């Protein structure tokens, strides 16, 4: 089960790092090359989206644990 949690944390860190890189590109690259970047690269940080993302992972994790208990799958218990 710890492998599953590790994978979820790794994916979450990659998503958050991607948002951070997009914000940095909007801040530093866009002013230097305005004709190529007509829109922002990053969609922006919105707490509601982050809360929804975390809630979705928690809900999926709970479903996996429930399925693991019902079907007696050792990896998911």
C-alpha cells in the first residue's frame, strides 16, 4: 500500500512542479518574447482546484482500500 501512496505523492509533486514552471515562464519568458506568448502558459493557481484534486485522490484511495478488503487483494488492503 505504501507503493501506491508513493506513486500518488510523486504524481502530485510533478503536477505542482509543472504549475510552478508555468508560472515562472509566464513571469520571465513571456515579457522577453511577447509575439509568441499571447496567452499565459500557466492556468494559474486556484485553491478550489487544488482542494478538488486532493479530494479526488483521497476518494480514489478509499475506494481502492474498500475494493481490496472486499476482494481480499493483499496489495490494496
